[in-house]
């Protein structure tokens, strides 16, 4: 299976995007907005992705923008990244289709919905936005006007739901830092700096991947006789 995924990743269409996973109250969406603004890209958060995945005409619009080769690769990748137990579930099929179709069209920043586990890692900068628990509670108290107790409960419940979602559909733990290129804490760095760091990573990773590609395709030196 891993070899098949590796082959498919090498065959992926040319595109590049940003995928942000986040702890509840860590301001991941705000950081995503900063990145989208600085790059001139579009932010696709959980609510927008849910809408496109569930509404037929919206989903058809993004899929219709792909050419047959791109669509063929999308279907193959879709079948490779989810387990057989959930592969036939209509919702996850639609969600993966939408995330990949939007990513292939380009200029997208994803926040949530497991996008970091849908888009091939060589075609994105996967980021985990984290935060000190007390800071996250304080932020939610201010933004949602919750009591500290309610904010704490909301964090526990939402983080658990997000973790269970990724574990169920993709068999991976979103809390594992090895799934990401960057871990960022807006509570200590600020949203603007976090956004700037992600933008730098986008340009830097694309350049590094081009360098690696050049090394792999460069002919070996001919040995002297």
C-alpha cells in the first residue's frame, strides 16, 4: 500500500497549497486568513468545505474544472488514502473530492477537515497551530463570551471530535508532530509572524522540491575509461 501511495504521489498534478490543522482556540483560522491575504489565495475553512461537499452543484462546479488526467489521479489517490472500512461512506468520498479538486485548481489555504491528511505532503505545507491551554481558554472566553469552565469543556470536546475524525477516516493522530512541516504557536509568535513563516515555507519548500527533482533527473557522471 505504501509503495502505491508513493507512486501516486510522484504522479500528482502540479499544484501547491497550505493545510492547517489546529488545536481549538489556538487561532488557526486567523493564521490561515493571514496566509491567504499575503499570498492572494482563498481560505477554505471547515464550514466552506462542508458546504461544497454536501451541495451537489457546488461540488460539481469544482470537479468540472479538472481535466480527465487530473480527475483520474484524484480518484486513484482517493482510494489509496482511506481504509476499506470507510471508503464507501458518501461524506468522506465527497470531502476528499472537494479538497483535492480545490487544491489542484490552486491558490488555496485549507483550515481543518483533515486537509493535511488528504493532500499529498509534497504538494503542500502542512502546519499544526497549537497554543498553551490557558491562553486558548482566555481567547475563547473573550471571543465567545464563555466562562472559563465552559471554554475548557468546549476545548476538550472539540479537540476530541477533531482527533476522532482524522483517526476514523485516515488512521492517523493529528496530534503527532511528525505529520507536519511546522508547529506554530500564535500565542507566543503572533498571527502575523506565523503567517509570514508559513508564506516563507511555501516558497522555500517549493524551491527545495525543485532542487530535489533536479538532482533525481540529473544524469550520472560517465566514469572515466
